[in-house]
C-alpha cells in the first residue's frame, strides 16, 4: 500500500495539468487587452500545465515502482 499516496498525488497533479491546459487552450483575445497579454497568459498556462503533467508522471512512475517491488 506504499504506492497509494504517490499514485493519488500523481493523478491529481496530472489532472491539474490537463485542466490548466484546457483553460488556456480556450483563451480568446479580448478587445480591451493587448494581444500580447493573451499570448503571454497562454504561454504561462502551458508552462504550468506541462509542469503538472511532468510531476504527475514522475509520481505515477514512483508509484508503479513501489507497486512492483
């Protein structure tokens, strides 16, 4: 059962990364903000989403190693 905590955290982190990606993928430029602001928000969101997915993958890999051992 030592694999349960890293697996749970890995799933939550990966889910958060996917959620963040979905949020920034649907950003529309707003007329009251410059387009550069939308591009920077999209870039920042993609970076956060990528970090969440990588952290989730690392924890899921650790959980799989603990489950096999």
